[in-house]
């Protein structure tokens, strides 16, 4: 028996909302840029989970194809983001985002 | 049975998601994030999306997390002492995240509930069906994503390259 027949869709919406909020909390909470990237991944995954849930409940495969594309974009984003992070670390010797406030001053 | 499995997997996902944010060392954050991804992959299996579950584990736990671990290893960030935001900012962050959660839940509660699916097609998440949809309806986005990958690859190499001067 699959989850579609047993679990109401509201539970999945709630779970995705909680995971997304944890991602937002992490972005606001931490100063380490690597952890902030990880929290962005967490947010993308919350959205993916919701897309898969709706796709299964509506019996529409398009939602799962969207998830496939989101995964591709997430992989590209992580590659470029970590490359930028490497360059920042090479120049400032730190991954602390508080050093990167040159636009503010 | 499935409902209990859902509860257990959700508990694991949320708990390890919180540990990603609150653990001291970045390496532990990565490991907890991998646990979260496995829990989400198990959710995909529960939702009859077997192909996406496999792809999720391969792409996230296999590629992206290894990339994160490599960067942490190369930057030698495995230190216990790390600068933290002041307590007031942390408090504000928790309040802001809680308010966002309340807003999302409130928006959910004001919607009409989607009734449980009656005539479920459990074959929807299999690779045969997804491949047909992907290469028939979404062929152009598929090709464009290959261009995106090429651009990302070139960009990552260009950015991370050492300067000559």
C-alpha cells in the first residue's frame, strides 16, 4: 500500500513547510557560507518533495519531470557556488559572510 | 503501517534538518544533510516515485554532498571554533523562521482540502512513463538544461582557476 491512499496531502504540505522553514532559519542563523549553501539545498528539497507529492496525488507525471529539472539546476548551482566559495576563501582566508560587506561600506 | 513509516521518516528528516543548522562542525552538517536526503528519498518511494528516489540518492548523496565534503576538506574547515552571530541576531532568525512557518501553515489551512486520490495510477513514477513524458512534452527544456550544464561547468572551472598574476 502506498502513501497516497493513507496519508492526506496536508501532511506532506506541512512537512515541506517545516523543511523549507528550517532552510530559511539556517540561512539567517549561520555565518559560514558552506552551511548557507547546504540550507539552500534543504529548501530546494522541500519544494521537490511537495512537487512529487502533488504529482502522485494528481496522477500527473509532469510534476516529477519538474523535479528532475530542479535537481539538474541544483547540481549546476552547487558547482558554481562552491567554485565562488573557493575563490572567496583564497582571497579572504575565510568563509565567513560577514567579511563580504564591501557593498555596504 | 504506511502512516507510521511516514511519521518516522518525517521525524528523521526534520530532526536531521535541524541538526544541519545547529551542529558545530561543517562536516557533521554535511553528514546530517545526507541523512535528510535519504529520508526524503524514502518519502519518494512511499509516493510511488521510484525513479526519482534513485536519481535523488545518486545526484544528492552521491555527487553534491561529495562536492561539499571535498570543499570542506580542501579549505580545512573542520574546526570547532567558528564565528557565530550575536545572540540577538540568532533570536531574530528563529523568530523570522517561525513566522514564515506560521504563514505557510496558515495559507495551507485556508485552502480547500484535496480529497484523497481514488483512481491512483501507481505506474506514474516508473522510468518508462517518466521518460515518455520527458522526451515528448519536455524535450526543449531537456536540451536547454544541457546548455545550462555546459555553462555551469565552464563557469566553475573559470572561477576556481588560480590567477596567473
